[in-house]
C-alpha cells in the first residue's frame, strides 16, 4: 500500500472539525490535524479559525520552504536551493503543513546523510557540524559516516513560530510513519534500505538562560541547564538522545525576533537512536492526551 493510500485510510478514521476556543479541548485533540484551529492571542480577544492541512511536498512549494529553511540555516553558507529541491523531490517521505491548501507554514523531511553525502547541501551541513560539534560527538558521527552499513537520517523540521504545539505529535507521526512505510513501499531494495535508519540527527535551536552560559569558554554547561524549546518535539527528542552538543550561532544567525530575556539563542545537534523514537512519540503524545 502506498503512503498516500495509508494516509487516506487513516484520515477516514477522523472527522473534520471547525473548532473555536470554547470547544472541548479533548475533542480537538482527537482529530487529525487537517483542521486544527489557530486560536487568537489574548490581546486580540477574538477567535480565528484556520485549517491546517498536511500534503506531500511539490514543486510549487519550493519558494515557501526555502524561506523557512533560511531561518533554519545561514543562507550565505548553505545551498538552500539544493536542500529545497531534495525536499520537494522526495514526495514519499516528507510533509508540508499548509493553511487552507495554500500557504506553507511548516514542513518536515529527512535526508540520509550516508547515501546522499555527495550532495553539496549535505557536504555543507557536515562541514558546519564538524566546526561546531564537541569532540566526542564528531568522533561518533565520523564513525557512523564511515560505516558502509550505517544509516543516519538528518531530520529537517521547521515551521512558523506561532503554530500551535498540538501540531507537533502529528508532524512526528507523519515523518516517522512515512519512514517506516518507505522501508516497504519504495520501488527498489536499495531505496527501502536507505530508510532503515540506525540514528536520527536533529539540528535545531533552543534558548538557554544567560546564567547557564559559560562565556569564558563559549560553551554551555549541560548540567542544570534551563532550556526553552521553540518546537516542543525537540524537548522530547532531546530526552531520548544518546549525545548532544550546544554552541552559539554565528552573528548572522542570531534571531532578534525570538530573543527572550534573560535567554540567549543556542544551536543544538542531537543524535537519537532510531530504536528510541517510539518512546519519544509516546511521551510526546501523552503530553496532549493522544493515543
């Protein structure tokens, strides 16, 4: 069965909703995110109903995906066009989140950095990580990249900051279900095997308290670290990670829009064994009372 057939089958188990802020929260959480509402802020004192829908990526989504990626990586040093082209070409594994079938407000995809290491965008990402990861993490990643039998998947997961957190478990379900399906549905054995990941690599950002930043050594103290996560799923991925590494973004990467006093922005990369992903999903679902 194809990915789309399985998604359609899953969607038939749910009813579309047009929910406002006074609706029962549990009813909303039981629905597929194709109709999750975006609620207005307290300042506006109004309810705005917006439909969030999940689609396969396509060529027409390139420009909006590239804009989201520009916030994810420093555009001047990365082949954003190459990454975007990869995302829209890999339609079996990858999802875009749209508002009423038009504006892309988020996406999730995965790149096998072992089999796609020759791509310019992957080369640049690995160079960036080589420069910033701590020594133990670099050695582990190098070991995995040199192992012909290993598969490491780099998750690309980005969306607008004001998206509701309830999208997170559905986005994680979308990408990891599709990864599992691809191990059976891809047309060749080689492609099927390319999605049998041993590890997931997650490059993202967070905010840490200024007090926990060791400015002298320009390193973050991992013990007793107070962290805020713009994307809630990152916290749960972090819990299941085997190792992680924090660093300050370069000056051009610092985002004033999301600066939270007394927090400072940090880049973080985490390595999560694939066998722990189900645990991550279970814990994330539990936060929203989802099965």
